[in-house]
C-alpha cells in the first residue's frame, strides 16, 4: 500500500509525501454503550487507512481517493461540505481541527485502505483518525491531545456525515496498541490497556457482506430512545440507570424504548463481567457474555438481521466459545472467540451453510490487534 500511495502521489502532485496511517477496530464487548456513558472494550486491528500528505503552500486541500479513483478539492475557508461522501470525512476533520483552535494549512493527499467497507470495522473512523493525527503532526507540533483527535473524528461524523455516533471507534483508532484491547469508560474517559493474550483461542470475524441500508437513520433512533428513557428516569445517561429504576418507571416508557434500555443496562454489567473474566483467563465467561450480548442486540435492541443471526446460530452449533454481531449493526460482521482446534472446522461449516442459504460465503478475517494512528516510515 505504501509504494502505491507514494507512486500515485508523485504522479499526481510531483513530489514525495509523508505517510500516516490509522486502523479499523474490533470491539470485544460493550456495544451501543458509548453514547450511553458506558464501557466499551475495543482494539485497533491490522487493517488501516494510509495517506500520503504534503503541505502545498496554498489554502486548498486536494485529495485523491485511490480506492475509489476519485478526486476532490476544497478551500480551507469553505463552509459547504463536498458532494462526495468520502471527502466529507477529510473536510470535516479540517473544519473541526480549525474550530478547536488547531492549525490546518493547504495540503495534497492520496489515500488508500484495506479496512473492508460496511463490515462494521469503522473504516470511516480510520480515515478521520488518520487525517486528524496527520494535521496534528504536520501543523500543530503534536500539541492537540489524543482525546481531542478522537473527538475531531466524532464531531466530523455528527456535523458532516449525519451519524450521531459515540466515541468508541475514533478512540480505538487513535489509542490502539499492538496486542492490547482497551477498556474505556465513555463517561469519565478513563481507559486501561488489557494485554490480549488468549492462549488456545482465536478471534475471528465473519463478514456477512450484507449491509441493510435503512432509510430512517436507525442508529440515531436508537440513541434517541436511550436519551428519552434517561430523561424519564431523571439521569444524565443510561449508565446511571438500573433495572430497578427502569421497572419503577415502566408505565412511563414505551415498549420499544423499554426494550432498548433493558439491553443497554444489561450490557453495562456484561462488559464488567468480561473484564473480570479476562483477568482470570476465564474465556468461557467471556464467550457466554458475548452470546448474551448478541441476544440482546438481536431481540431487544433490534440491530441484528437474519444473516447475522444465522452466523451466530452456526457458531453455537459448532461449539464456538463466544459469538456476537459487532459494531453498529444492520449487517457487517460477527466477532467469534474460537478454540484453536475448532477454528478450521467452524470456518468451513460457516462458509458452506451461509452460502447454501444466502448464495455467497462470508469473508473471514483473523483478528490481529495492532497499533492505531501513527506516522509511517517511507
Ligand atoms: C458505531 C458507532 C460507535 C458505537 C457502535 C456501537 O460503530 O460509530 O460509536 O456506538 O456503533 O457500539
């Protein structure tokens, strides 16, 4: 990827760029909890977006997306976002950096990536974090702190891409560390690195390669449900709610919002259970909570789909230790905690059965936990 970016940059802009990269992410457990002030447990993976960037002495940003073979330019003082969706991420990062008092000068960029799109691995956070990190390194002497970089990406989603997301994806992409997962408390922003050394197990992603594009922003709707319930219970976020509190106000909450809150409140405890279990090396408990999370995401939070439920069923039938839908939902991947000796059989069974039912095989990615945003040596 490095060579390709450098040569495309030379061809287009006639000089050699500096290279930056940032990663996609997985999340072991703690789904749809970030915007509820809860806990998440992500890690960066060995699939990234890489950009070659160089200051160009103008007040213009000129960017080429190698994968889409698409070019876009915009002025640093322009307020209207570009037409192309992908360019809105770069545009948003520039605007949000400037809004926070950071410096952005005109630059040229070529970028490419190998984070599968629509798989729930946060290719958009990888793109945002790559450019936010680069702006900090190139123009701000790295004075913008890492949480600000993550927030620049998150605000880009909110203000230029219409997704009212939490902080997890950008946090993972910026803070990711090789061989470590991270537990983030999304309310206090305290975090802790956990060495992820699951001897005898593998983490495997099965990408259903389906993405159900739903018209009415279901992600934002889930968030609104949670906020409504929190307001009814008189707490800032569902992080501060218990099942007892929810039951006590049951008659003031719609059935749908109630189910959403049941899931979120349960998930808070499941993440903590997983943290304890990991410290004991108790992967059976980790896996059990993953299955419970899937059930909650499917039945109460209703962000799964038949294809992902089917992959989850196959995992259960094959005796896989833990399995669940990962990320925002409505398609994408399941994340599976699989004993080494079951790995090959599980993959071949899942491919065969899924293909029989849906006419294509899922993609399989073995998870390698890697570093997040970084400068790359040319
Ligand atoms: C998406 C969002 C995240 C998070 C997850 C669900 O990936 O970008 O902020 O809410 O969904 O856990």
